[in-house]
C-alpha cells in the first residue's frame, strides 16, 4: 500500500505538540510493517537548518488568489523512497516558528496552508507519485480533500486515491476572515453553510470533515463526544451527518523514548519488578523542589496551562488538597492568566505546591518517574499523552472520564480490587477532590498500591496496535473509493 501522510509537523523534523509525535511514530510503524509510507510537510526554516536534505529539480507553481506562488520539492533522502518530502517556499515557511509567534498566529496562515494542501497534490503529479491513501492531519491539510473533489476531479491521476482526515483537537479549526476565501482557489459557491463557510468565516477544518472519504479522531470516546453540541465546537452537525464515516483510533506511545528501564534522562532507572529507582527519583525531585521528605503522596501535573486542561479545577481545589497532606508539582506553560494564578498558589502554599512555568524535557521525565500520582482533570481530552506516559512510569493517573482518558485509564474497583487509575465524571472541584481521596485510600495500603503500579506499568498502548487499526481503515476506504 502506498501511503502519503500529509501533516504540518512530524518528528524528528518539526514539532510544536503531540501531532508531531503521532505522525512521526505512525510513519515508523508503517515502514517496519513493510508499507510504502512517507511524510510530506512544509520545509520550515528550522528543518532546513537542522537536517541534511536534498533539493529536487521539481518546481511547483500555483495561483493563490491574485498571487502566484512558487515552491520547490525537497527530500529527506536522495532516493526513490524517501522518509519524507518537503514543500519549500522561503516566502511562506522561512520563519522562526511554525504557525506564529508569542504575539499571535501569522496573519497569512490561510495562504501558507492552502498552498501547502495544493502543493502536496502538485508534487504527486510532478514526481508521478500515485498514493493509494493520503492521510491528512488537522486544519493545516484539511483543504486537500476539497481540492481532490474539485480542482483535480477532472484528472484520472488521483482517481484511485482515497483520503482519510484526522482531527486531533476539534478546538483548533483554522478559522479565517471571509476575505481569505480568495486564496483557497475554489469558487465563492463553496462559501456557504453547506460548504466551508462558518459564521461568516472560512473554516479549513470543515473542508476536511465534508470532503474527505473517511474521518478519524484519536480515541473512540472522543469520536462519540464530538457528535454532541457541547463538545462539537459548532461542527457537531457536520459530524453527525458523517457519523457512519467517523472512527476513533487511540494514539500510541513510543516505548523507545518513554521507558523507565532505559531512560537516560532520569537519575535512577527502574522496572515493574524493581521500583527502587522510582523511589530514588522521588527523593531527588522532592529535594530539588523543597516538597518535603517523601512521606507524603506526590501528585504531578505536566500540561499546557489552559481552560481545556482543567487548571481551574486544580486552583479551586488546592486548599483542601493541601489540607489532605498531598504535595503537588506543576510543570507547564500557556495562558498568562493560569500562569499567574498558579504562581500565586505556589507562593501561598510554599513547601506543598511547586510550580515551574515553562518546559524542560529532562524535568518532565523526572516528574513522571518521581510522582506517585498524575493529575489530568481535563475539560475535554481527545486522546492525551500524559496519562500514557504516567502509566508506563508507574505514576497512577487521577483523571476526568472524558475522551482518551476514559479509553486508557481503567478506573479502580475497590471490590476487586483492580484498576490503573482513578476517574471522575463531573467537571467540578468536588468530583476532583473525591477522586483524590479515593487515590489516597489506596496509597495508604502498600500492597494495593504496589499492585496498581504493576498493572499500570504493564498496560500496552504501543504504536503497533494503533498502526494496525489505521491500516484496517485505509483498506476499508480504499475499497470504498474504488467500487
């Protein structure tokens, strides 16, 4: 099967978030399974500076509104089967960041990614690449299925090519002003409620949801939640119309990177059969943060600091949580409001709450290794990566029962007893505190806690399982397109 994964980012070439891990890991799994798979992404300034790439003689010229844009095709390896293709255009992608700066998104993102979506197809025709399946990811590639059904509908070149569109978070849709419609390359007859118009704006994600042959998101529960008005971000009606074409496949975890038995970034390694290293990691983390002598349970949070992540619940609950005797370590960055709120909390609860605004990879590894529990009280969570890492490192998740959290954390049953974490349903501070109290009751029983850690560390969320499910979807949609 010839698979082309179109994505705005992928490890190791460019990354701002979990999307890069998903696309990069999927590619590696597909190749190990013998599939003819490749990535295609924009050639950002950082990628060009940090990787040895090969420029082809292929030039892409396309009209975007009143402007003609020229791009070049680059390869990761000088071969007929490169790992990745890149669309180079210094005017659009030769910038310090991928999507914008601290001051906001780049104002021409509509042009940048409409061009990229079209350039993917132009590259295929230029190099005579005929994919069986193009896997599009997030709003930055969502125009591609629309272009296949319109601008390229008259050609036989893509007649047998199917598209899968994955939305990783429905909260980020690629919304642009009505004036940007001229840059899409399709007529104004598509700027309608039945097309890509969305409350007077152009919605790139909506194009993918309407025109892709099959839709996918990153957990089975999230695939059901987005059909509801409260979780659909205004697109629930579109998704309900296509519910028969919508599937959920959990993201996986790269166990080569996240493995406490071989993690070079933690001070002491450990395994499910020998947890002495984990105890040492906790002692070191506590010493560095002044959070006590190790007798109290340590809860960790590694998160983007935003309303989605339930930081408000943590803030509302903090006084009672501290009164229960817990210690809390928070690592993350995000909205200024939450950063300032957490800094104030850490000052009020010095010695009980430690907040580090920012992100350090080595510190994140230490937090997963050193914490007893891992808090994820998300308002919504399409899949989530933190709980998968926490399980592997024996940090028991305390999480809200939503999206991928519901699909990956087995809620503790005291009657059995069994489970890999503690879930709560209501989005409220009282529900969060209730789950923490349940966790503390198990923490006080050494035997039960040891079994939970063992079960958590043995949970399998490898990428191979996810890749196999994606291949099943690919085969399904290819057959659909060709019959």
